[in-house]
């Protein structure tokens, strides 16, 4: 027993609350009227241990350790009995957004048009600037593309992916020292639309020849609707017409070889500027004549050193040999001029080391005069 316990008398009715003790055997029981009745301790029995005294309540409250946690933390510490704790809760902020807005189409955009673009990073420093390469999809179709480069007849995948309709896709940044690895490029395009019907387009397969000299000329970079900075564009396909198909019409090629059309290209499949019409020369039907004089290749050599010119001529020589490498027995006449023999010496050196299988000899003097070499593909 202790002070504050509620007790009842065993030998009579009534009871009260223990107010104190007298000795070891007497307990003072305080009744409802406030009188304290001395009672032998063995004559009372505790009927409840609830202590409603203010002192006890305050003491109990003060003895409780303080918790400085925030309300949010305290709520998090508690678990409602009705909550299923086995359920996994996911923060929606961490969920990946998979919804995509439908592609916006434009009027007249259902004809395939795609370009390779080179944009100078600093057009005011053309001699030192690097370039950003983009693929421009100027149509209402999605395009799956593969971009390849070649060394001889060996191709390497350079880039692959998807281009959204009416957008441009950044490919890479290149410097002039890297352009030689892009001299021979191949593109394959597969067109389609999502979530709607469309007209089936044939797969586009194109080879392009990159001209490094153009990257030294400011006028090669023109204003376009695609970029704020002037850009150099190579056409892959335009208005459903493939710019440079891999398979050339035989009749068209025959006419070009016979000189019946005004030549705008030395070799089909390569962007070049229009060259002056040279005097026609007699030739056999199975021979292809390529004039390597620089004035026949370029409209201007402004800003080019002798080394730049020589490298361009050698690059043209390699380009032609690579193009016809599968046509065994094909004869190609390269006109290089007599001069000091620097160009001819470079060509012969390349034939002896890189194109060992090919046969070469001086071309017919009667037909081409001095300064022409005939190469036979083997």
C-alpha cells in the first residue's frame, strides 16, 4: 500500500483514500468528507491503484523524456494498424515519362529529304575552326539511319540511330585533321511513321565523297533554313530523289563517257563544282578519261598551297580507282600533264604500293599527247 491508494474497509462499509501511515500497522484512510480514520492495515484492502492527484500527474509528465522530433518525423515513426506495410510505394517523381507528343507534320513534307551538314563552330576563324556534323531530316517521316565510312572496300559503322521528323540530329565534332577518315561515306535510310498510316518509301542507300578542300573555302558554307550559322550541306535524298545512287543508269553513264552531256562531275556519286568543258578527245568505249589538272577539278584554288593542290589531285586519283575497283579489265586514262612530273611521280608511287595488282602504262601519245597514264583494273 502507498499514499493515494483507494481502499475499502473489510469489517464495515465504506472506504476512502490512504492519506498517510501511523507506525507500521496503522493506515490513515481519508473519507469523502475529508476525515482521516486510523485503521489497522489488515482491515483495509486496496480496490484500485489509479492515482488522480495533480501532483502525481505532473510528476509523471515531467519524468517522460523529451522528444525533439518534428511532427512529420513523429508521424513517420508511427504505423497505423490499418496500413499494409507489405505494399511497395514508388515516388512518382522517379518514374520515367514514356509519353511522347505526336510528331508535328508540315504541308508538303511527305517527300523524303535528308542532308549531311557541317557547321563551323567559329566561322570567323575558318583556318582553325572545328566543325559540328549533323543529319537533317527535312520530312514528315521518322528515319532510321546508318552512317558508314570506308577504307578501300572495307566499311565501318560510324553512327546509327533514329531522327525524328523535321529535326536535325547532332552526330559529332570533327577537325580538318579528321576529314581524311570521312572521304568515302555511305548512308542507309529507312522511313516510317508512328501511330498512323503512311505511304511506303523505298530504302535509301547512298555513297558520298567528302571534299576536304571545301572546308577551307568560306563560300562553301551557305545560309540555310536549318542553322543560324552558314553550313556545308551534302544531299543524301531530296524530294524522294536519291542524290547519288549506288547503281548508275548504264545509258546515262555511256552518254557521259562519250561526252554527249555537259560534265558537271568527274565521277558520278561525288559533289564537285562545274568544270569548264575541255576539248573532246578520241577514246575507246571501254575507257574512262579523268583530267587531273587542278583547273579541271576546281573553279578556284585561292588560299590553297602547292601541297593542298597535290593532295587534292591524289585524292581524286584514289577516288576513281576505288570506285571502279570491282570492274576487272576497266581502263582509265588519267591526264596529269608533263610539267615537272611531281604529280605523275606521286601517282606511280601509289600504283606501285597501294594498287599493286593494277597494270599501268603511258597512254596513247596520238590520243592524249604527253602526260597521260593508262591504268587497267585487275
